């Protein structure tokens, strides 16, 4: 059996029915303090675990999801308490099913994989749609702003609860990659391998503009009302527009055109004046309409704000990326970095900048460029391009190669 056939066979296996669990962090006596100084009397984190923790608790992998992802990375989770109607059929299958499971890249026969819904999200973790115990109503605009350090610290609290002192690896794609770097440099002794996939070191000007457009789309929806919309119509138009703005950076334009050919014209394609007249327009409108059924606008704004305010240098108390990665060098981290050559969301130049900073700081790293016509979404769709490198790194074979290189030089 060839490598491609073997991978296809392994990837066809699944985890079956999975379930979300909940963890409470903090209390009225010891509130959770956000990076902004705001507090909540305890928070809830929704998470899922795949595989078993070994006796040494040394096989754990923490997986950070992307912008609109959830804790449900693999298997089939039929429902999640507290998500109302947002837990739609579209997300009942795990978002990284092709990568997590028996014999897959994150092999659940060997590893214990943990994925957590971000603090501020809308899939079971505390967020703006959660009930404020002081009022009996959703927090809405009163839910604190969330920084990446808040997400990372909250998930470190979950690891404490699970008795995991050191992770084998932390992995994150897209926005999740930002958090993976944040985790590694805030808690350097708690992880060995860092795997940022299609991500960057900072929020670029282009990304900042794209995110700000999405903020304006939601803020200018008349139903948004500053975030206080839970008693009436949701800002669906604004959220749909925000999703369309972001979607064109996730999917390669050629792929959008190809998918659009299969899209049926939208039955409600008549806007106030303009009538939708092209399949690409119908396709994007369809994506926006699907998204508003499964996501909360306030939660979307919290995560976008987190992305806009991302500052790993400030969080780590350093002034340069060389200083930032000196933390990783001291901790003995190894980085596996993936670029996607057709990525319009996190351009390959951003990973090149990261690699240059790591090399300047003498941090062990491997950089893989994936050649794909699927754009940023490649990391969700093409496991055959990532799996061999993920397996190689998780199995520690990079260490042996490094030793061989040293012996050859000597």
C-alpha cells in the first residue's frame, strides 16, 4: 500500500460520539481577572478530550481552534448544553476530524488531545451570550473584553485541574496559532513542541483593516444596539456581512469561483435595491446566512478584538521578537511552522518573519510550505499535506536527526 493509500485508510477512521465537558475556574472569593483589569466571579470553559492521558501525564496536546471554531475538534457531538440553537448540524462533526483520531496525525491511540472553546466564545464557555447571575439575563455588552493572554491563562487553569504540568505539544491554526505562541512564551516550562499552522507573529496592517471592516459591519447593524440585542432581533445582516468579509481571506478566490458554480441562486437574493445576479454573490450570501445561525455577534466581536489587540511582546514583558523567542530557547522548545503558499489570510511572508526571528534566537525549528490551491482553509481540508510532518515531529524524530547532524559535523 502506498503512502497516499495508507493515509486515506487511516483518515477514514473516526472517534464516534464525543461529548463536551465543563470546567469552572474562579469564584466570588477569587474572581477571574481579565487583562483589562475587569473581573468575573468565576468563568466556565467548555472542552473536549480525545484519547487517554498516560500514567506519566506526558502525552497531552493542547489544540487551539481558529476564529469561529469550537471545542469540538473531532468525532460527533450531537448537542452542547447552553448553546441554544447555535449548535447546528454544520458543526456537529468535529472541525479537525481529518487530523484527530485513531491512526491520524494526532493519534488518539497515543496522545491525549484537549480542545477548549475560547473564553468569550459562544459554544459553552463564558461569553456575552452567557447568563449574568447578577441580572438573570445575558451579559451582552457588559461581558469584559478578552485578550489572548486571558484565553491562555484560563486554559492553563484547566490543565492544572486535569493534573497536566507539561504538554507534549501545543498546536494552533490561524488565530489559534497566535494563541499557541502566546501559551509557549507565557508558560514556557509547560510545553515541549510548538506547532503554529498558517499564522503570524502580529496583526498586520492588512489584517487590521479587514478585521475593522467586520467590526463596522456588526456595529452598524440597527439591531446590534451596542450589544444589547438578546431580547429582540439579532444583528444578522451585520454578522453575515462580517463573515463574508472574512470568508474571502479563508478560501482561495479560484476555489470560491469553483464552489460558486455549484451554488443555487439564493431565493431571497433581492436586497433593498440590488438583486443578486451572480453565483459568486449567491455563494457568499449563502455563507453569511449559514454563519448567523451558528454564531453570536457579541462573541465574534470579542474574538476579533482579541486578534486586533494581540501583543505577545507585551504579554511576555519583552521588547523584541528576539527576546520573545529567547524564552523558547531557554525552555528548549522545538517549533514546527506551516505556511500555505496560497494563503490570503496569513501570508507566507508572515511565517518567514517568524522563522527568521526563531533562527536569530537559535531556537530549534522546522518550516514546511504547503503547496495548495485551497488557500487558508487548506489546514482543514488536506491532511495528507500536513500529517507526515506532524507525526515526524510528535514522535520526536527531529531530535534524532539533530543528533545525527551533530555527529556528522564532529
